[in-house]
C-alpha cells in the first residue's frame, strides 16, 4: 500500500517548550489511524503542523509523495487534505445549508450544487435544521456539520481532532459508523481521540504520542497490553 | 554649527514632549483595555477649554490645569459608563463609537462655543542662546512628560490600585473571583486615560489657539506613538517617542512641519509591517 | 423568473416580485426626475448618487469581507486629483476626458492593490488594517495640504495645497452632438444614475456568487475559510481593490460634478462619513447601504442649511446609536421588521 502521509523528524517548540520532537509518522492510504496519548503529548500540535497552521522548526511533511512542508494551508487542502480542529470551526451566524454550500462550491459545479447540498444534509441528518443558524445547533450536531464540511471536500486524507468530544454515546457510535463508511469508500482517516470505546470501534492501527514523540505503535490490543503505555497514562506503576 | 545643534536639540525635546503627552492618555486606555479611543483628541480639547475658561475667570494657572484634567477625567468616567462598557465584547465597534463621540463633541463645541476662544499667554517668557530664541515653558514640558511617565510607572507597578488594574486587564474573571470590583477598575482606568488627555490639553493650552478642532493636532501624534510603542504601554512610550521625535525633527528641519508629519505616518506603516507588536513587543520577545 | 436568480442570493435582501417591481418603479421614477423636479434638485440627486459607489465599496470590504478600512477617502481623493491632473493636462477634446477617467481609476485600483498586497500578504491583522489605512488617509491629506506652492504641479496642473484643485474639464461624450455632449446638469445626472444602477446590479451578482460566498466565509471565520481551500489573502486583496476602485469612481464623479477637489475630502471627518452611512444602513447588505447613503446625504444637506455642524452632530449621534442599539444597521433592522410584518400578514390571510 502506498504511504499517503509521512512526517519526518517534525519538530516544533514554543519558547523553549518542545511540543513536537522529531515526529516520524507514516500513514498508509486506506487506513483509519488513531492518535492517542496523555494531555500535552503534542497531538493537536502535530495536526497543526500537518495542516500548515504551524510552521515546523525542523522536519518535513510529505503528502501523496509531494513535499508540502512549505505549502500554505490552503494549498495543502487543495492537494486533498481536510481537517477538523478541536475548536469548532463552523460559520455560526450562517445557516446550516449555507455552511455546507460554501464547503461544496469549490469542487461542485453550479448545476449540481443544489443536489449535492441536499444529499449532504440528509447524510448528516441535518435536513430538518437546514435554515437554522449553525450556532444554534446542539454541540453534537455542530460537530457533524463540521465533519460534513470537511468531507464535502472529498479529501484523500481526513484529519479529525477529538470529533466526539461532548457527544452522547449514541452520537459517538453514529460518528464511528460514519467514519467506517467513509473509509470503506476509500478515504484515509486519522483521528485524535480519548474515548477508547470509539477507538476500538474504528481503528486498526494506533499511534501513541508522548512528550512530543512517537512512543508506541500497534493495534489496540498491543497498546492495551503494553506496560509502557499504561505507565505513561497512569504515571508510575 | 553649535546653533544648529542646540536648535535641533530644542526641536527634538519639544517633539519628544509633544509625542509623549499626546499619546499617554490613549496609551493607557489602549494598553490596559484594548479600546482605541478615537475621542482622545476631544478629551484634550476639553482639558484645554476648561483650563482657559477657569484661568480667565481668575483661577491660578496650575489650579486651572488640574481642573481641566479633572473635568476631562469625570467626563471619561461618564462615557465609559454610558457607551464603552457595552462594547467590551465588540472592540471594533468601540472604535466606531468613540469616533462618533469625537464628531459629536467637536461639532457640538462649534455650535455651543463658536469657532475660537481667546486664549492664554505662554508663561515664563523666553530667553536667547546662540542667536536663537527659546521658550522656558516649552523646555519645561519634556521634564513634565517624563515625570508623568515615572508617576504612571509607580502607579501601575507599586500601588494596590495599579496591581489590581493590571490583574483585571489580564484576567478579568480571575480578578473578579478574587473580589476585585472589575467595573470600578475599568471605569477608573478609562477615567485616568481621559484625565491624562485633559492634562495634556491643559498643559498645551497656553501655547495654542483654543478651537473645537484642536484635538486633531494631537491625534495623529498620539496614534503614531502608541502604535510604534506597542503592546506594553509604559515600556514602549519613551523609546517610541525618542525614535519618532528624532525622525520628525530631522524632517521638519529639512522639509517643514507637514513633511515631518508625513514622515511619522510612514514610520507607522513600516513599523506595523516589520514589528507588529511595536518596540515594546520587540523588546519583550527576548524574555519569553 | 429564473433570469433574476443571479441577482438574488444569501447576501442580499429582497428577492421576490414585490422587491423587484419596487426597484423597477424607483429606477423609472429617478430617470424621469429631470421632468418632474427643478434642475437644482436634479443636481442634488446627482450629488447624492455619486457617493453611493464609495459606500457600496465599503460594504464589499467591511460588510462582506469583514475588513474595516479607513482608507476609502484616500482612494476617493487620489482618483479625484488624478482626474484633475490628467484632464487639465490632456484637455477635453474628442473624448480625452475618458482617458482621464479611466486613467484615474486605473491608478487608484493599482494603488489599492498595492496597499492590499502590503497588508494582507504581509500578515497584518485586522486591527492593523485599520491603523495602516487610517495612516494612509492622514498622509494623503497632510501631504496634499502642503502642496500650495507653484512648484507643486504635475504638467500644467497645480496641486494648490489647502485650496484644492479646480477648473478641470467635465466629462464629455464624443459624438451625440456637435463637439461632444458635455456631461453637466441632466446629462451628468443620467450618466451617474445609469452607472449607479449598473454597479448596483453588478455587485448584486458578485456578492451572491461563489466569490461573494467566500468573502462572507472569510468574514465569519477566516481560518475555516482557509481550511476549505481558499487563499484568503487573494480574496481579501480582490475585495479591497474593488472597494478602492469604487471609492475612486465616487472621487472622479465628485470632481467632475463640482469641478473641484480639496485635501479636506480626505480628512478625518470625511473618512468617517462613508463608515456612518454604511453602518447606519446595514453594511452587510448593498441595498440598505445604498438607501441609507442617499437618505443620510439628503438629511445632512437639509440640516446643513442651519449650519454644517448640526448635520455632523446628527451624523455622529446616528452612528453612536446604531453601534449601541442596532449594530446590523438601522435600515436593515427596518427592512427585517417590514419583512416580518409582511410574513405575519400573509400568514393571517391563509
């Protein structure tokens, strides 16, 4: 399988504090990868380095064979990346429908955009709320709306930072099923998560980050059975 | 040669004082509260008018100046209560709102008081040196400017009010949780900024004609100094004024006053581009 | 009425039969004005209409793209003076005034693009856009004010400092009549009206298009807009240049209307006025901006009979009230109330 995303020795510090320390990550096309680790491990920083929001102090990012290290974020998106950050990134004062339309319009022709918006609204279970202002949706619905905007770009790689934060168990499960469907359709997905049930539902391969470095990689069973991983989560044994 | 040097030094000190005194009120409000008070010039005008009117009514000049500052401060507190307080969550709108207040104040004064008022004479007279004439009063002003800066430093760093004010500005919820009356802090800080502007107007009243639009003579200098000074008001004001006074004196000497003004504005544009956090921001970067 | 669909959309109010028939009626009425009212009123109407381009430009920059620029009057002044300089030097034979018109607009648009490039590609944040544009406006006014001496001339056009430049030739349409139709009086009025209607319709299409959607996205959440694959800086540059060019149109028309341009048209008070009109109308909608601009200009002029200060105090009060009580604009507030009443009445009827 081809490597879709690769980071080499990616390093980023903030005023002396190293958030990312030489991260080497490789994600194959067609994977669902989960990124876990204790708070402060540098997971969100890594996503921001991949999206281009942060410039690395050292290291490179490769996407689909292209060195995107110096690309501005919008260029990376145009290469086939899509990202949903932890902080909600929807257009709160615009309607749900308008949110999705703006996401779709770059890739969908005018003749089809009404249909595509309809399809996406139903796919996200938001058809009834289409005229509501996005800021008035429930937290779970806002997360879905944003996931919807992210997938509207038909990305090769989807990055999600804690997509199920604040969701009910039912919503979490639905999200997992949604991601599995997208992955079955060919989308590569990398998710940062804390919810282990969710991780078990969707992931085959897991990367554990700690103090800005890749600490461990393996299946969920490998991770759970590893004394080292348990130790970094619980402190000393 | 000596004459040019002395002339330049005088011009420099004069510009320096003008820049500091113009900007200090605006800087306190912007630095402490993030509010860009475009009515700043009108607080200066208020201080000047009160000073001139009370001095002409018989009050000794120093008292008239104190009164000018006090009235400006009181009006500042009123405006904070009526207008600014509602706009903390929308700082952009506070720029527009204070601009509106500025227009209302200038045009309102034109209607009520008319286009000009008989002013005061500059106290202390003048003296001659190296063939040039200098005003004692204008040599005093840089000293006063530095004294004000020093007092503000003491106020904000050494007094309980100052510490509470800085805490409130940085972390309002935390300050409130610790029992600080944040409404009062905002009110007093804005009032202080207004009073400082009023003091500037009072200090310069004997040197200028009192017209309702006199604020506009100060606003450009104030705005330029604050932007170049940067995020830490107290730290940035003096270095900014030094650099700008130098540029302005140089340009005024060679090309005239208006070109000096143009030079200041071009400096702002360059600084914003190269040092977005201003001189103080650049100075503080090393300590991160 | 699908041919209207490009003119309707999420960024503009009013899309049904009611709105468009009122619009058509208004245009017809305005076009017939020279036969309905006295000529000085027609001249005044032309004056009110020529400022609408400036306000519409600010609506695009501020209301749609979310960039508060204090620089509109700088572009206004630059275009006005450029027209003056070029037309005085070239003369008004054979439609050369159109060279002056286009030259002034081109210069202004280039300058706006340059400033935009400096700001947006330099990563200057939103507050600093305000600072930079305000500085530019003040530089222009200060600089032009000290051009009083005879050495300050470009070709045969003296800049004249505080007193301003005058005696520039009015726009002339070649052909039509012997020697060209001079655009004065009614002719100028119809020209400005036609231009205003065309620009209004053109902007309606633009803000409701994909381009307009992206501007609104940038206004609402610039990071998210970038993460949807848009080069935010490029869109900001385009919006700012367009706004500057429109301010330039107002500048040239003003200069040709009064045969006169001064540095005070770039001053601090002058810079506040388009902000007041746009804010009061509702900056996010071009129709409300247009209506508010014409109305407030008419109001100021009526009050200025008593004294210009009264008009300005009222403008200041209006702006303050709008900011505190109706930040989305008064006309917008009124139109929304109207729309709600209409919907309520419709509901009650069924």
